[in-house]
């Protein structure tokens, strides 16, 4: 999963809000999400108590000790999740939705998209072995500065499957 898809993938420490959002699958925290996250934030605050700031401050003439939001280390948060039997996909890379097998209708849709894009590029059904067409497609991608999504062999295999799917 790329960073764009998972804003928590590069974090080594989490605030309460970030941890709760990651646990709930929220990629971008919005104020409307906070009521849904509140109970999780409270649980995290109980299990990872905030750290007292040593400086004393004054509020309306009363002396108070300030609290700083605790930063929860990734390892501690992962251990906490395991202890609770949780495996949120935004924290555990191996449980991401992209790693799950495709349903048959998703596979059919993706093959239809591949076929449509191939036909748009001038590839016709019935060629049988699509190795030459795969090479042409990969060269066209390279000329546009687009990284190869797969090898020419894989491309040919998926082109063939897309034309057989109909």
C-alpha cells in the first residue's frame, strides 16, 4: 500500500486521534468523525495515559498542571491491537484490502477494463498470443514516462484473459 493510500504507513508515533482514526479505517480525520472516534480515543487515553508537563500554568487564577498529548509508538500500538484481537488494515500492511483475492465480479470488471483499454489502443481480439501487443503497450507507457505495471509476459497473459472473458 502506498503512502497516498495510507497516511499512517510512515508514522513511527501516533497521537490519540491518529491512532483512533487508523483503528477505524479513517484516512483523513474530519471533525464529523470525532464522535465516532471518541470511545476509542478514551480507551487509548486510559491505556496510554497523557504525560504531565512539568511547567505549571495558571488558568483563571488557579494553578494547573498542563498535559501534553501522548505520542504512542507504533510498536506499542500494534502490540495493543494484537492484545485486543484487532488487525486494522491501516496499521497492519498484510491485512490491506489489496491483498485479498478478487471476487469474480471484480475480476470480470477488471478484465473488461483491460480489454476496453486494449481495444482503445488498437488491439483486436483473436490474436491468440498477445506478446507483440504487450511489448507495444509497454513501449507506449515508457514513452509517456509511465512505469511498467508488469512484465511483457504478464501483460500478454492478462490481455489474453481479457479477450477470453467476454
